[in-house]
C-alpha cells in the first residue's frame, strides 16, 4: 500500500509553524532591551518561511511588544523635564519673637539654593542661604531682625526667582548705652523700640521705668540704690504687644550719690584788675577727675567763664571777660554727675582798654622823623547799651518755655494716644467720682429725720445746697451787686502774681517781664470768656451777659500754681479765670448750657492758638522777643488749664451747665480738652523719671475714686434705707 499522498506544501507549513513557536518562546524569555530586535527577526523568519512554501500572507495583528520603561529611548516619545516649583516656608512663629537668631525652614526642589532674608535690610546678619537636600528640606538662621509688628520674612529660589513669604512680630531686648563699669548717680540711658516702656532692674530688685521717645532714646534714675557696684539689665514692652521682651545684656555700674566737696579758687588773687580782652587765669584744687566750671557773676547776670578737668588735685583755665566788676566762683561735677557746693568767691574787675592819646609835640628839625608805623588793630569794647548774649542770658531766659509745640505725625502718635488714655483715666478716676461726691454732699435731707450720718451730723440743703459756692457758684453770681472800680485790676494783678509762683525766676528784671506777660495773658483769657458769653446771649436774643469779679477764685489760682511748683510740673497747670459772666433771669437750662459751651470752646481755642505760636517763635535774643515768647507760653498754659478746670461738672462752673444741657456734648468736650491738656503737660520728667511719682498719683486717684463712689452709694442707698 502506497503511502498517503500529502498535499503539496504541507511540510513547509508545518516547519514554518514550528520555527514561529520557537521564536515566540525565545522572545518571551529575552530581556526587555532585546524585545524589539526579536520581534523584527520573527517577522523576517515568517516572511522567509511563507515564501519558501509558496504562500504569500500579510499578518494583520503584529506581535505584542512588552511594556517600555518610562524614559526608555526605544519608546520613541521623550519624557518632558518637570517644571520646578517655588519654595515653601514652614509656618512661622505666631507668638512674639523676643530672642534671636530665628531659624527658618521649608521645602524646595532638591539642590535648589534658597536665599532667606528678614525685614528690609540686606545686611549679612539679616539674611542667610541654604541648599535643599535630597529630601527637599532646607533650613537656616537669621541673626538679626528689626523690632516691630509684621516683620516680613522671604525665601527666594536663587535659580528661578520664585519666592514665598510670611510675617512675624519681633521685640528684641533694649540696648543700654551707659558705659559698662562707668560711674553714675543712678541714671541709666539707652535705646529701645519707639514708644515702648523700658524697665531697668538692678540685682537688688530696685527698678525704674520710662517710655522711649520718638527717636528711641530713654533714660531713668533707679531710686534706692546704695553707693557701690551694681549689675543692671533692661526689658521693654512695646505698644503692639503685651509680651515683655527678653532681658538685655547686663552691665555693671558704680553708683555714687555723694556730692564732691567744694573746689577751691586760689587764682586770681582777690581784687585783681585786668584789661579787657586780656586772658585771666583761674586755678585751684579739686577732686581728681571732676569737671570744674568757673562762673563770673555780675549784678545783672551770671556767665560761664571757663571749664577745666581736675588733674591730680589741681585745675586751671583761662578766660577773657568784658569790662565790669565780677565775683568769680567755681563748682565741680564728679563722674557720676554729682555737683558740689560753690567755692570761695573772688572779686575781680576788668577795665576797658584806654584809647591812645594823640601826639602833641612837633618833631625836632635836627632829627629826621621816623616813618609812622600803623597801630595794631584793637577790638573796640562793646557798648554798654548793647550787652553780649552771655551777659543777657539771665534776663532772656523764659521760665514758661518748657512746652514743646504740638505736632501730629506718625512718630508722635504714641504720645497722643498716651494723652487720650490719661484723659480717659482722669474722667473715670477724678472728674466723675468728684461729681458723685458733690451730688452726695448736696443731697437734700428731711429736717425731721435726725439720723446719724457718715459725716458725723445731719446737714441741711441750706448748708450744702448744690455746692454752688464751692468755686463761685450761680447763687453768688446771680446778684453781683455793685463792685468797686479798683477791684478788677487788683484781682487781675493778684492772680498774675500768684501764677508766677508756679516757677522760679532768678533775675529780678526777668521776673518783672514775666509778671507783665502773665498779667496780659490773664486779661486776654478773661476778656475772651466775657466776650463769648455776651456774643452768645445776643445771638439767643437775650439781654447781654454782665461781668462780675470773683475774688473767691483766687485760692484756686494759688492752689494750681503752688501745686504745680510743689509737684514739679513743667509746664505748669494754671488757672486764671477770676471774672464771671452773669446771664439774665430769662436764660433757661438750654441757653445757659449753650453759652457755657461757647465760652469753654473760645478759651480752649485761644490756648491752642497760643500753643501753636510757641512752636514758630525763635529763641529769644533780647528783651522784646523774650516778652513775646513768655506771653505766648503763659497764654497757652492759662487758657488750656482754665478750660480744663472750668469744665468740671459741679459747683457754679461752666461744665455743670453744659452737662445739664447735653451729657454727650460734655463728654466729647471733656475728652478733647483733657487730651490737649495732657499733651501740653507731658512728658513730665519729675513724675515719671523714677516711676514712684506716677505710681503715687495713680494710687491717690484710685483712693479718691473709691472713697467718692462709696460716699455716694452710702448717701444714695444705705442712708435712706436706715
């Protein structure tokens, strides 16, 4: 039997299939990098096998290739380069930063260099640079930041310029500029954040506080420190945060409160006479290292002749004085600032240079006259009618010129805010409790009720009434009666003399000039007070107000003047209203309130205008300019002080009439007037230099407020219930 006949081409097809299966198995086991080549070889083999078998076929489904790895070049599509992102800062501290350095951290692309800066400064200690690690984290420390709220902190990529930022509040310790190891009488100076309150503390626990001025400077005297070496440091509290800063670097100071002994003046000898313009040598003995100042006193003024430093135990200096008779003496100040008593006095005289007599003889004909030599120029002695500035310093000093001109700017806003706070405190602790106290004292009582009182006995309304007679009330003013013509000028001059007691004046001529300026200011303030009342009553269609002199207000004038001098207020709180305005009987409560409001506003405006004029006046150079400056100063002090006192809402004062008419208007006027008053009076170094004076005043105000409210509550609620 013959073998079966196979179809033609079957053997070729079987071989091609076997070869294809082997190629597929090889491609599956081959690495990914050779997959493409294996597929190409398989396709070629298939084509060859099919051709040899006499069959032509096109594969419609190409063999599947294995997945390509990302970025593999064999894929044919390049992967795009990732775009770098901005750096990201970690959350910055929300609390007040009181110590540096500040560590700043964040994230960025690995290898990026990040520049970090704080504030607006580009200095090296206000910036740093960091490189992001493989994990994308960066970190660096800023050594210095400016004090203040919302200080910006920025992180910038050095390659792309992309940035991120945030803000922090910073208050670093204040700086003590007093010399480390130096000698002091207890005073410490330094710099701090503008408007911050600096507290200086010694190792004994003694301390003092003082606000930094608009330039950041501060200074205070630590009370109670014994003489010797002490270690001190300082902290500060800024207006934008209640958190106290860290302590500053401690320094050591040597406290010396013992004044040195008086120096001796051994030359020139008493009775020495010298020519004008010729140097006079002063000398003597003193404490080593102290500074000596020699004063030349005349009947008109005192001038500084010369200064010297004691070397060893002796000192000397020279001075040229103008013609006149002098009484020379010396003071010395040690390194701590303590001033000694005056030395012995030495009388000397300086004679004016005599003019050269004219030539009277004729030259001899037998001799040849020598050519005339020009006389050396000599300085002409000053005319007695034109004294020098040093000689006139005593009578051009202006005792009331201690108030700085009002300035409204960003730098002065802390001071104005402080004045507003003091005005509110005065209203809450003094004015309103005083009003309650007067109301309690003047509360009517039933005559038949003989009950005990906290004042020891019953008091009828006739005794206290409305307390109108306290400072010149409406009862007395309503019937002025006839007053002698001489009363007004006598009361005015007396008030001016009492006002001048608020400050010390050394020179007699300066005192007379000051008295004249104050008297004119008193006349001006009272005239504005009367004119405002008369103008307002005419405007209301009433009979014009009449004037009446109130001598019983002189104790108020004296109390404010002497109180200012006793406490040390510079500038002083003054009162000068000694003339009142009597309104007609037809004036009702509204008319009286409106008239009083106009009077208070007019006098306050006069005071503010005079205060502004003080700021534009130059330093006095003569008697007239000194008088003008004193007139402006005294008008500002008397007008603003009188408005503040007359605004009190009790007695027969104008403030009570305004309060009865409109309480909101009285409150607004009081807030404005007392803010201006405290802005004029502050800073008062005598009250806040050591801190104890201000604390005493606050405690006294609190005690007064508590006692006044207690009396009012007793008389208003407790006593009637009994």
